[in-house]
């Protein structure tokens, strides 16, 4: 299974994601520059956290116009796995691959700590190695993680079981319905504010994030024609 990690100017979690794939899965993974336009040789795409293009205008608002995002959309349309973590989640929303938007935290402060996160849907390619309803501990680090959508969109997310993660303790940012991560209707595109790549070894404070990467590989092995 081949992973691509697009790098935008201002990305700072790109190599965390690369090392997570290498250390946990032992699968091929490559950084790809934001000017690249062909991701056809990859099976999965990880949009990393950071401050793409300095977060000017709005988080993810400039990154959505990067040449690589056309290739990300093609990958998503082809059913390949796409995950956006933190700033990557913001990019996915700005690019229309996921509904809603990420706003400033309601307390207007940057939050950086480990949060309890509940698995709301373990039937996705990203959560199939977890138990449904399982509470895991994953770090967050964001100033604009306040997920918002209108009532109609929220009702649709619930009806289609697209809410994948919720904050299980306090809501650290004011996110509507305690949402920490959602997927598209097809289930192959996931956006989440918590950082699973920062929770892959016990010495990090939690190794619960490694099962997200294991889930992706498990799903790919079970569904890829190459296997």
C-alpha cells in the first residue's frame, strides 16, 4: 500500500505522518510537493497538519487552490483513501471534499493537550480496528478546530453515520455536537482535528492513534484488487 503526504508551505506535521506510516505499517510512503499533479501511483493520501500558506485569509483557504488538490480530488473520486488531519481537515472542508467549516476556538485560545475521543463509527476504512463506542486518547493542537455546519447538514451527517469521532470529555473548541472528525458519504475521505500520528507509541502519552493507520492498511488489504 503506497501512501502520499502532500506538503504545503507551512506544513509541520508532514514527517510525523511519514514516520507513522513507516514505523507502524512498514509500507511505502512519500512526500509530494504542493505543485505535484499526479497521485495515480498512490493508494492513500494523508493531508498533514500545520499552517498551510501561513493560514492567511482562512485556514486551508489558499491550499485548496494548490495543484496537488486537483489530484487529491481525483484520488477521492476514484475511491482511494484520503485523510486530512487538523490543517488537513480544514483544507478538505475548504476544497469541498467534506461539508462544514472550521472556525476559531470558541474561547479564542490555542489548545494543545491529549483529549478523550469516542469512536462513533467503526465501520469506516479509518476506524475498523477500533471498537464502536471505544474511547481513545489522542492529542489536539489547534486554534481553529471549532467545527461548524448548519442544522440541515448536521442532520444529514447523523443520518448517513458520517460523524466518526466526538470529543468524549470537555469540548475543547466549541465544535457543534462535539464533533472531532467526519467522513464523506462514501466513507473514503476523513477529516479529523486530533493528531493520530502523535499517538503511536506509549512514550508519546498514548498509542491509540496507531490503530487508525492499521485500519487503513487492513481495509486496503481486504478491498484492494492487488491482494
